[in-house]
C-alpha cells in the first residue's frame, strides 16, 4: 500500500506540473479562476512592469489601432512647416580643449576645458566613430538598421568602419566598438577587415566635411560659451574659460552643461579643465574620466603618472625616450635640464614647460563671422510713412550690396526701428527662396510699414539678416525663343507676407502602402524628387539585387481629402468577414449605406515596426442615402483576432 500511495502522489505531482488547467472538468477560456490567478500574478509585479490593459486579452477600454499615427498633413501647425534638421557634424574625433592665451603666466593662471567628442551620423552622411571614446555604436545614437534586420526584435546593428586611401592601400581609419570587439583595428587593411567580418559596413572618410563641421562647432562655442576658441588639429578645440566660468555657474557646472549640450548635438565627449592647454590636452586624451577638473596649480602632480606621449612629441623623440627608459612625464621632469637640452634639443623641454605652465603657449582663436546688418541713424526723429519708406529703400539697397559681397541670399530679414521713448518696433519677412533683389525685398517690407507705430518719432532703423543661404550668380538664357518658366518665388513671398509661410506647403509622394504615410508636406519651393519610370519585366530581371525598386502606386482610388487622423465609428452593422457596413454613426449622425465597394486590404509595415507584423486593414468605399461617399476601414481581417479588434474608422472623404 505504501508503494501504491507513493506512485499516486508522484502521478498527481507530474500532472500538476504538466498542465496549469484545473482538473475536474468545467474548464473554459477566460474562466473566473484563470482571471483571478492572472490578476494575482500581475498585482505581484512592480507598477512599472505591469502590462497595460490593452494587452490583457479582455479589454475594458477602447484599443487603438496598431498603425502608428503620423503628424497631420492638412495644414494648421503642420502646414508649410517641414522642420529642417541641422546637418550632422562629420568630425571623426572632434576634441575640444580650452586654450592657453599667449599672455598666460604662472602668476595669473587661466583655466582650460578639454572636450573630446565624437559625432553621430546624419541622415545622408557617412557614420563617424571614435574607437577610443564611444561606449555604444555611433556616438550613442545607435546604428541605422537594415530593412531585413528591423523586423526582428533582437536585431543587432551591423559593425561599421571608416576607410581612407593611403597610396594604393585602403585601410581602416575609425571603427565602432562592435567592430573593435570583432578584432578590427585602426590601420588594418580594408581587405583584411572584410575577410574578418563579412557583414562589415564601410563608409569613406570626409576630411573636408570634418574640418567644416569642426569650424562650425568652434564658431558656435565662441559665440555662446567662450570668446576664445581655437582649432588645434583635426579633432581638438581649445577654449579659454578665464572670466566666463562664473557666467555658467562655475567650472564644474559649466563642464556638465557643455557635455550635455554636445550630447544633444550628437557628440560623445570628454572634457578636461587645467591651467595650460598642454595639460588639458593630456588629460582629455590619456585620463579615463569623461569630465575632469584639475585644481589650479596642481597640473604637475596630475601629469607625472601619464606617459610621455601626452606631451605631443614627435615619433622620433618618443622612440629615443623609450630606449632610454623614460616612460612617464614624471621621469622626464626629474632629469637635469642642461643634459636634456643638449641631448634632445629644445623641443622636449619646451613641451614640458608649456604643459607645466612655465612658458606660455600661443594660440590663434577663431573669429566667428559677424552677422550682416545695416543701420541708419537720424539727426531728427522721423514719423511719417513716406520718410520711413524712403530710408527703408536705402537700407534695403545697402543690405543687397552687403549680401552680394558675402555671396549670400536672404531667407529672413528683420527690421528694428528705435523710437524716441525707447520702445523698439519690429517687423520681419521670410522668403521661400534665397534672394538679394532689392526691389523684391523692398516690396515685401513696404507692405508691413503700417505695423510700425512711430510714436514721437524714430531715432534709428536697422535691417538685420536673420537667416541666409549661399547664392551665386544666376545663369541667363541668351536665346530669345527659349520657353520661360515662371518663377513662383515672388508670388509665394507675397502670399506668405499676407497669410504666413505656415499656410503654404506642397505634398510629396512617399513609398508606403499605409495611406497616412504615403504623402509628406514640403516647403512650397523645394525641388521635387524625380520619380523613377515604371520598369518592364525584362528590366526587373537585370536590376542589381541591392538597387532600390521604384515606388509602387496602387490602382485603387483614393479620396481627395484624408482626415488628420482616422475617426472612430459607432454602431456599425456589417457582416463578417468581407462585407461592407450596412449603416454606421459618425460624429453623432447616422448614415445608411446604399452602395459600397471593397474590401481593399492593407497590411502593416512589419519590416519597420514589430507591432504591425499582423496588423491588417480592410478599406471600403461607401455611399450613403444622401449621395455622400466615404472611405472606411475595419481594423482586422474579420477572422483572426491578432490582426485587429474589428473596430471601424472613417479615414477620408470623396468629392
């Protein structure tokens, strides 16, 4: 009996472990005991780990459709306003270090900040990576996923490198941490790197673009953070923090703010502050801290354990020091000065003295370009519209001349009129295309003269160039019989002056099956993208397998106007799975359907978002008893619950 009881106990334990459903019959999906166990398990989780209501099967709230909503494309805040993102900087390893002025002396120490930063890739630029600094791929922003890998939730980014040409040899110039972890090293031959990592992504370096963006960063820092910013090499900036740190809350707080600013701009940076530029450079390059603040006068003790490479010496001098057993700056500083100079020359001693602050290190700060502005002051205040228009015309001509000398065209201009009582009057205009035509600019400004309240009179008027673009010479067609294409820029500028540029835009087709993603708003005068011609069957076979296919346009009719977002319908009567609705209620009004066509099935873009793997929409064109036609869709295919919750939406209106 004991053996039988033990066998029965083991069988019961095995059955309980094999299935979680209660025994004894009466089981059904969603039973009360199952919901209670589920609710108890959810309640035991921390609040931030509990699943939302829409993921628990039975819903007590309206579930949103799986398609991600896009920004509105029918005017209002969106109209005309395609926000232009700034071009991402392309420096391979931009480093910013605070400079030491030529007038620096040990008795009056100056403070320097060193920022070693890497830039993330832009929308259309090659990726830039720093193998020494980045803790994640592509400057913390992550790598752009391929279309095939984006479908997987656990997809990883491809390793990336930058390549450069050295004679007849292509070598690795920079690599992301993922590539470095796979054995790729800086200076390795590109063929060897490809053989080591077949799925490697290779982009060429852009030295000119790197230099341009480094200069742009230096000018920005010189305007807002320190009046003295110096470009030192391909990846280094020196900033003089003397007299400006207190404006940002002290040196420590300034370092944190500057580091956060560079992170928002796409830079993974290292910042070091010291009394000399040599010490700041050494700390940024050879210390592991991301933010380092060396106390004033203690750079000698902080430099002692660093290697002699931190003194920015030539390769020959470094090899000679290593052969003699001098590996650290402290060992070099302990050597007698006279034998050191006789043996190695004055270069090593000068670099050591510059880093320790014994002799000054001259630097040449950048000079940010001054904004273009023209001013006219009056001996006697003016107040009449005629006088204002007269001097405004003179200012516009002077501004056009300044723009021509700078090779720029105005995109936004502001007029500031100073009144006698100290209350300035401001008006501004924007242009759809860069221009420096004085007649056109004067016409736009003259329409807003009535917005100026002169009061007791105006003492001065100033035209400020707020935004500009490079504008070269315009080609002139010498043929008299040539067809002239009308220029819409003056008309658009005139309309924008009256109703605002936010109400002017045009649409661009986007390759997407989802209706709200198939079009995007663009500024009215941006050049349209050239559409690819339709391909024949023979041409498709000859295409390269990596070449993009032309956009596909469906044959189903589309409504003239899409709603800003699909609106939920109520009290819909329809036969599943493929029949159109018989009646529905929209915005509180009941509609009886007399004619319908469909369904047109649209699947989610599973290669972009994992949430749309099974999402499905069935679209119908319906006409009600009053002859009004609508574009409706049902969320789901009517058969599988994973495709949607069978809710109905109205998406567009036919004319």
